[in-house]
């Protein structure tokens, strides 16, 4: 009976709202569209306009088929070549993706690192840029999804803006849930995927490119056939993409933007996610479980809980939650595999979802024999909600 029931409390992919599911299903239930005709051109143009407020930008946003990693690779291959030096602000598993993409290109990488769970020191980036005026671009993960720590991209943008380098942000798990103001903060490129706080099934990548980045891209020979943004830029005014678009998900994106707007727009989305985070953190604290990230850098989209049980690893406990309560939470990645619970609270998540997640966490702990005061986490989260009923 419960074979298909699973409450996704992962740091992506996330639950897809019914309205988006219906929109996507309708795309399949129609005779296939000729994407080069008026009807789809309108949808593409509308989606590209509607998503700009989510990026907080007036710049163009390009929609590609792909996942978050393809958005990162798109940003990098359009800016960086084998002779270039770049800085990567690496604070975890997904920071390593950026380093790996750069290694595929053969670029020279200067890394600014922090322990997993912490964030980079902007002064270290400033010092490195002074020492290396040849740096062509600085890349930073905004929310490091493997830990739930959020790099200070606003401060980093201000530092990079003073140089000739371009500032690129991986916003795969932050966009639409974490304050991120592309134009106001002076970010040159933002790369993301659809399957996180945009609430879509996986399958589209989005890359926003500002003027400073375009000046660099125009002079750069992109070695990729498919990811060459100059082609996307040339066709955008006509409502075309150079290659076959993901028609269903572009329709879904338009609906996602409509839902975000109908729920109060971006500021409301930021407040909602912050309240979900604070409910979750209060609940975890009430259980006496350690949080990986401190309050100042904790992501509004996911919360990492350090699993300190010597007798059972975190992934075995996650299995208990999945099999007993049909609730899926994330686990540790890379060197933190088996050592973390990553609780997702982005996108289509409300206060009730967090209360359920905390309630089953309590029961799961009781089930494996850990001493737990039932109701403590739920009550602590409820207290937060009473003070800030924003989610
Ligand atoms: C911060 C970040 N960057 C990059 C990626 C890679 O995205 P994808 O798995 O969609 O390729 C992820 C995926 O979770 C992510 O969280």
C-alpha cells in the first residue's frame, strides 16, 4: 500500500507541486509541439522573463537541457581556457566539482578552502587576487549542499568587482531559497539547476550572464559545441534555443515562477526558507544533536546534523526513516558519508512538513534505542513558528 509513498526531505530533488506536475503532464498529453513555432517561442520567452526576478537580475537567463553540473560546466567553458588562472572558493563536495571541471579544461586553479561545514574567509580571496592580478574568474559555491554552509557571496562579489576578474556563483541549492541578488551584489554569472528550490523534476540547467561576463565570453573561444552560450544568446530574441529544448520542463519552469510569485515573490520565499531553517535547527538542538554549521552560515535550504552514534551509521538510520515512515532525508557525501543527516527544507516545503520530519526523527531515534524525549523537537520548532509564522 505504501510502495509509492515517499516524503522527500532531501536537499534535492524535492517534491514537485501538483500545479507543476499538471503543467508538465499536459505537455505530454498534447500532440508534440513544434518548438520552432509561435506557441513554444512564447513559452520560452515568457519563462526566460519570469525567471529573471528569481535571479534578481535584468540580464538574460539561458535555459539548457541538463542538470546543475552542466550549468557549472557551461559557465566555466564559456569563460576559461587552458592558459587561464582561476580562483575556486571550495568548501566541500560540490566545490570539488568546480575544481574537477577546471581540471578537465586544464586551467590553473588557485583554491581558497575551508573545513567542510565552514565557509571561506573573504580576506583570503582579496589577498589572493592582489597577489595574482592575472586571475580571470573567481568561482564560489553559494550553498555547499554537502554541508549546508553558505559562502559569503555578497562580500566575495564586492571584492571581485574591484578587479578585472569575473565572479561566478554556483547557486544550484540556493537560488529561490536564499537571498541572492545578482545585479545589486554585482555577481557576473549564476548557474543553477531546476530540481531544487525551483521545484522541478530534474532536467534543465539555467545560467544567467551579466555584461562584464559577456565581455570576457565574447573574446573567449568556447571549445564546447553544445554548451556555447554565444549560440543561445544569438537565438534568444527569437524565442529559440540552438538545440531541442526540454519543452515540458520549460513549461514547468514558467509555472514554478508563477507559483513563487503567487506566494509573495522572492522576499517572501527568502523569509519562508529562513523560518523553515530555524524551525529545523531549533528541533535538532532540542534533541541534543550537533549541527554541522553555525547559525551565521547555515543555509535556509538544508540542515546538516552530525550523526554521532557509534553503533549505527547515519545511512542505516536513514533507511529506518525510509522504511518505517516513508520519509527520505539526505546522507553525508564524500568524506562525510555515513556521518551526517542532511535534512532538506527547500521549495515546496511548509511548517507542517518540518514538524513531520522532526516527529519521525524523534520516533526513529526511539526505534533504534536512543534516549529521546518525544515531542521535544516538534515543540521547539512549533515555538519558532509561533514567533515567525512565515512558512
Ligand atoms: C551546490 C551544487 N552544485 C552542483 C550540483 C550538481 O548538480 P546536479 O547533480 O544536478 O548535476 C549540486 C547537486 O546537488 C549541488 O548541490
